């Protein structure tokens, strides 16, 4: 809306001289700025129709609401008016449906676009981005009363002395309009699909004819077209906001604190049309201080891709919680993806980090390779065997085991970070590696690689970045012993655990821990070809682990009253917070967790 203080300089699109020359030209049938070939002849029906037809090529070129409003203002200056301003209802800018204002006071609108010739820069309309209720000295105008309350246009063909205060929202703004020589005013509502979205008002200054009823009809037709474009942008913005909100709600809200690893995650939605969809990541703390990392990308965009992503992440999280190896997780995820009704395909990279030996176990389902920075200036992509994407039905997947140095930084990402329509993928990956080398440890851990990546802020696809930095584990929190392959292994294990708990000041856990370790070692002797290692880890909880070379994972058995065995795992299940087992290269590991004293 025209009026306001001098806080922001008006956008100038043409000079007064060029405006007068243009109007003289169109009356002689010469081309104008918007009319290609025929020009805008306001005196002929053909000229008006040609001008309106050209509006569809100049307005609504994007699905950005504010940009569409600016295109409307620029299209009308200087061909139709010397100055134009577009105001959009606050509800519409929030993605809601607009409606005629029925409340008290000034309708809440926001100045969205302005355009004017050079001679009217002294008017300075309400600055773009400022709402109509910011300044208390504003009063209701004809635009508020008729356009926003009743959905009717306003035409003041020849403005009289008392008309300026009816048009401008403040007395000082009315004085500026009078001093600039504004003599004619026109305002039309922006209505699309029966919904009021906002208003557009126009002024003419010295050297131009006043607005007529024909101009009013022309402005209403133009506003009707522009309102549809603005409403399309509103609907797209609302849908995109819903998809982004769904996407963020399906991603982890925080990453867990895990021993030996510092993890940071970044999700960056794209501003491009259909740029939001199925990228996800997950971080899970596993027994024995291990950490599971997962990054995936559903092929496609929109709500369908986001919903599929949520289902795959839930399945993957469940499988990881069962302490499966990364390659087995991907194999099960492939089966789950094939069971989806919408026949989606996704890529996925799964990794498990063990702080005891500083190793990653990685498996890939058609995903881009992770980038490893060694902390000494070197950066290389990890050579992970690339399996088929999830849903393709080509399994198994091959894992790779990688030992990393202290302070190494592993970067897992989706293709939105490097995707380009013009450059080769290998070239983009080289640029990503170069950008990562140029960032310090603090920038890497704070997600700085998202902005420094080849796609940068101009990326047309969403991106996920998951970074994991190895940290020195406290050796005092972990104890590992090799147990003898004989009957006294349980006694040795009990002694080792009792002494260590006393040294940690956790003697009150000794009774339960002795029973647990006795059962685990006993099962290893009976079913696992003898125990291997005993590990005791003190973190957020106390974890006891016993490894063996047996192939079968333990299960709780139903024991009758007369049975002599079969109750060991039942006791562990009752006395511990949780327990489980997982396969290893040489056999399996059985573990149990206890809560630490408050």
C-alpha cells in the first residue's frame, strides 16, 4: 500500500521520460515494454487483450509467492500505472486460506511488492515485509474498507483534496502523495477460487491520463489472472511446508551420546520445486558402546517419498536394534522395500562403529561412498562394495571393515550434496573432497560442509549430512580379558568382574553381575565351543559381554518344574535392563546391560 515513512527506498523500474515516451509510442501503434510487436494500446480492445495475454508470460514464472507478487507490480509499471503496490493477507503468507476481513481494526496484511517510476520515489510505500498493523498512527483506508472487507474495487479517477487522506494510511503519506502530483488512484482485490488473497493498488502521476472505467475493468482482469498464480504459489508453499514438516518429524530429533564417537547430523531441504522427499539418517547406540549410523535416499519426491522414507527408517531402526550386521540389515531392508505397495526404490549406507578397536563395518545398497578424513589433512572415499539399491531384489550385500585413526572424521551423505545437471558425478565428488579438506575440525563437526559442498545453496535436491568424529575412549571404562577354554572359566570370570566393580565403586552390582557372567560363560562352554573374551564396559550403563565361536544365537526356553536347566536366560532377562546377542565374523557375542546406581 502506498504510504509510510522513508525507511526504505522505492524500487525504480523506469523514468518518467520513458513512461511518457512509451505512452506516446503505444498511441502510434509502436511496441511497448510488455507488448511484443503490437504494444499496449489502451484505446483498442485488441491492444488490451494482447497486454493481458502477455501477462501470463511475465507473471507466475515461479512458485514463489513473493516473487509472483513482485512480477505483478513490475508488469504494470510503467505500461499501466506510474506506481504499483501489492499487499498479501498474513493468513495467506502462512499458507492458510484467505477470507474477507470481518474483524475490527485494520486487516493484517504485509507489503509484498512495490514498483514505481523515478518521479514517484518520494512516495515510499509501506516497506516490503512490513505488516499493516505495525504503526499505531495508521488508519483505515478505502482499500481496507472495500477491497479487503467487501472484495470490491476502488476507483478515484480524479482525486480531490480530501481523497488523499482516504487513500494513504497516514497523514504524512497523504501529504507526500499530494506533493508528488498523484492525481488518480485505483485498487483491486486479489481473488482466486473464491478466496480473498490480498490487494493491488495503482497510482498515476503528472503527465498521465486519469484511470477510467476501462482501466478498472482491465485491472480486474489482470488481478484475476495474477491471483490464480499467487494462489498456486500459496498452495505449493503449503504443501511443501507440510512435506518438510513431515520429513523433519520422521528424522531423529537428537543424536545419542555414544562412547568414542561424536556425531553431528544436518538435514537441508531444497528450495526448488519438488525438492523435498525421501532423504533420511539415523543414529543408534548399540550394546558394548558401539554406534550404528545409517543414511538413505528414497528415489522420488513429495509426500509419497517422505512416507516411504518413514517406513524404511522404522524398519531399519528395528533391525539395527536387533544388533544385526550392516549387510544383514540391508538384506532385510531390501525385502521390506519390495513389500511396499508403491514399488519404491532407495539407496542406503549402513555403518557400525566399535570403539574398542576403532573400526567401522560398512555395507552399501547403491549409495554414494562415504568420505574419510584422517585428521592429518588426508581425505579419501572409502571403497565400499556397492550392492543393488533397496527394492531391486539383488542380494546379498558385501561388508567392509575399516580401521580409522584417532580424530578421524567419516562423512556420510546423500546425493543432494553433490548432484548437478551440468557436471559429471566423479568431478562433483572430487570437489566435495577438496571442500572437506579445506574445512577445519570445528567446521566439519558443525555441518559446514553442507554450504561448502559442490551443490551449495543452489542445490535442487534435499541433502542429508551425517558426520562422525572418533574420540579417544577412556581406557578406564573398558576392561577386556581372555578367558580359559576350560571348566574354571566361570570362576575366573566372576573374580575378574568382582574385582573390577570394586575398583569402580560399583560393588553393589557385584551379586547380579556375578550371576550374569556365570550364565553367559556357562552357555559359551556348553553351546559355543568355549568362551573367548570377556568385556566389561562402564558407560551410561554397565555392559557385560562374552564371545564364543558357536553359530547359534541363544533363546529363552520354557522350562518345566522338573527340568534342571533352561532358566539361566530367564534370570538374566529378569535381573538386567536388557540383553541380546549378535553374530560376528568368528561366531557370536552375548551381552547384558545393568542400570548404574543413581
